C-alpha cells in the first residue's frame, strides 16, 4: 500500500466513481455505460478476463475499488479496438482500460505478477531513455524478468525465433552496444520529466 | 504523374537491423516506382506503442507523439505525415485528436515540449496517414496497377487486415467487419485474393504476444488456420506487428498443437515491389523467415 493510495482513499471516501472520473484516462465516460453487454464479448483474450469491460464499469459504480484496481482483467487488453467501434454509447473503452491499468500501477496496488504490466514497464523505460526501442535489450529484459533460470528456459524456447530474426537481418545481436536511439535524448528526457510533473500535479499525486 | 512528397515516420521496427527492416526495403522500392519521396522526420522518437501505458501516463505519451508532429511541422512543413506501422499511425493520430479536443491537454503538452525547444512548433494541423491510405486515396487502384510488369499470377493470398489500420479509424471508409482494401491490392497486383477469409480482422494479440505468448498464440493459430482453410498460399499484412506475430511463432504453434504451419507472411509493399519488377533483395524477400518461394520465383524472372 503506498502513501498515494492511502491519500486517494481518504480523498474520495467511498465514491470510487468520482475517483475514476477525476484520475483515470477518459474516466468521465464510465457513467455513460448503459450495460448493454456488447463490449463483454469483444475482447480477443476473452476468457482470460475475469471481469469483462461491462462488468468493470458496473463494479466501478458499485464502489468495488479494491477488486477493480487489483484485477488482472484490464491487463488483458490487446488494444484491438473491437469494443470502441461497437459500443452504442461510444465509450472509449480501450483507453479506459489502459487508464485503469495505469492508475492501479501508479497507486502500487496493481496485480503484482501480471506479465504485461511488467513488460510495459520495461518497454517504457527502454524508450524513455534512448527515444527508440532497442529490441534486443527489450527482449532480454523480458525473458529475464523472472530471474536467471526461468530466463534461460524462456530464452531457449525463443531461440528459434531469435535466430530466425538474426539470420534474416531483423535482429542485431550487437544492439546492446550499437543501438543509438535519437540525438536529442537530453531534450526528450527533460520533456518527459516535465510531462510527468504536470500530470502528477493535475492528478494530485504530487505533495 | 508528378512526384509526391510526404513527411515520413518510419517507427522503431523499421530501423536498420530491426524486426521490420525488410518492410522498409520493400517500401523504398515501391516508392521509387510510384515516384513517392519520403522525407524522414528528423530525430523522430518512438510513439510509445499500445503498451506504453502502464508506466507512461497519458500526458507523457501524448507528449512523445506531439514531439514527432512538431518536428514534422517544423522541418517538413505542409507535408502529410505518413507512417508504415499501424500502431505508430494510430498512436500519432490519437494524440492529434486528443489535443485538438482538450485545451488543457494541449497547453500541458506544449509546456512539456518547451523542454525540448519545440513549444512553438506544434500546430497539429497536418493529416496523419497510414501508407496504405496514401496508396489508395492519392493514387487509387487503377494507377497502382499501371506499373505492374510482372503480375503475381496464380498466387492465392489471404489479406490479413488485423486491428489497427481498421479500427477505430479505418481506411478509405471501409467496413470494420470486412475491409476489402488488401484484397483489392492483391487483385491489382495480379494475384488471387482469398474471398471469405473469415479471420481477416481477428486480433493477433498485439504486444501481448510477448507478455502472454500462450494466449496470443491461440489467436495467431486461428488466423493462420483460416487462411489455410480457404486455400491461401500466402498471407499479406499492412503492419509490422501483425507480420511478425503471424510469421515468427509458427514453429512454436506447431510444437504445441501438432500443426504443420509454414505459410509465408508478407507485406503489401513486398507484393507491389515484386509486381513492379524488383528483384528479391529489393523486395526484402530475404528478410522473410518463412520464405516466399512463389514471389522469389517471379522476382528472379
Ligand atoms: S458496449 Fe458500451 S454501453 Fe454497452 S456495456 Fe459496453 S461500455 Fe457499456
Ligand atoms: S480494445 Fe481492449 S477492451 Fe476493447 S475489445 Fe479489445 S481487448 Fe477488449
Ligand atoms: S509502434 Fe512500435 S515500432 Fe512503431 S514507433 Fe511505436 S514502438 Fe516503435
Ligand atoms: S492484428 Fe495484431 S499487430 Fe496488427 S494491429 Fe491488431 S493487434 Fe496489432
């Protein structure tokens, strides 16, 4: 439990909907959901969602804060946009799912083991440092995120894929040293730092 | 036809020795034939992709994309921004839309851009387009067919459209359920589109192919199986993520499910390059892990 989380609980008391509206990307749309159920059947990894989007919206209104924010469900979103083009109320469902995931992660109460959360974190660190994806370092960190033994095992499973990419010139085995990224990394990092500060202030994360 | 110029956003995967470097090679050949000049956005950065959201908040993500738009509007003034990756295109377009609808978000983004000296360069006015839109809208199928010197006769190709060129914005006003633009491109190049390919807009799992491989491979299996079931000898895609996901896990899927998948997965630009007379190298065919012998044969003629 983080201090930010405690502060948010205190600030919004039992009004989770209000909290979502204020802090989650596109959260002010949640109240527009009419529970028609169309989106519930839209997610490609459907049976991996303990609570489909429709249910998540209902739970937000019912104030089930813990259950929603610690859920693994929204981490199953593949950004396929099936839901968005089908929803009769035009809710930006994809973005709300990303927003909920981001918010839970920020508060430190997101699902701990979820691989997509951890991958997304590695990915963001990867690009915010150099400005561009270093595919080699990204995949190495991904495979080794559970430790060295499991990393070697996964690495071996993926060896065929990796070798295929290297052989066809689509993965540079030297990229750990040679990957350059953009020129103005300083400007980029300063810009992202600023954006983070502003967002923290707007959302009341900053003290 | 006069030369057409665009401001080009290649995206990380199209960099040299990155996973879609062969896409880039074929795009260059295709553009040469069509007399398209792509002016790369100087010092462009990653779009944050659809997976940046956990650690990157809303504003940082929009700021990343806004930097590219600002750089483009500054250096390649008045040129449409063109992306070859569906995720880059979508991400950039979404940022432009969001900033045009929220003054607060726009002001905050500009304040952040100031740190990179670009606060006065973001206008958000140029159209942001995917390469296939450029082909279809600025050229049209008829004009695209004209330079064909080696029609891809007799090859049956399944057009795998996937998600992000199709939803939420779509290409050329086509339906979300059954977009036809890849089929039409295939036909224009003299090959045979696979009609009734019922998994053409099924999601492959996207970035979750890395983090949730088993779950995503169920999707990929459906996509490939349906292509085979409808007689396809090859799959064509408009996006480097789709291409990679559908191509590179075939061996793993075969191991898990006892299938015998070995279907080439190509880019529309590779089909076009070959039909326009490029050799295998110019069409990036040596970059396909599952080789495409039918295309190689035509390219060698
Ligand atoms: S489709 Fe839209 S309105 Fe229907 S349940 Fe889902 S979010 Fe609510
Ligand atoms: S975008 Fe996400 S929430 Fe929407 S249908 Fe796809 S997986 Fe489900
Ligand atoms: S979508 Fe992928 S390849 Fe394109 S810029 Fe973003 S991260 Fe890089
Ligand atoms: S099909 Fe897969 S890679 Fe292509 S756009 Fe959809 S999720 Fe992304």
